[in-house]
C-alpha cells in the first residue's frame, strides 16, 4: 500500500515540474490518503500483535 502512495507522490512531483497544478494537487491528495490508511492499518496490526502476545 505504501508503494501506491510513493507512486502517486512521484506522479505529483513530475506533474508539478511540468506545470500541471491540478493534477499534481490531486495526486498529492491521493498519496496522503493512502499513506494515512496504511499508517492506520499498521497501528492496528501492531496493537493486535501486542494484545495477542506470542503464541506457543
């Protein structure tokens, strides 16, 4: 999932360099949303791992 966020960030940087402001803004917004979703899923996974503990 973080790979998609990086892809959209790169698209945004290229679009901004070429002068496509609207496309760059949209790509940055999508990258931010994907990053936040990935971060939330990571935190949920880490919390579940701590709650369950080590299985035998």
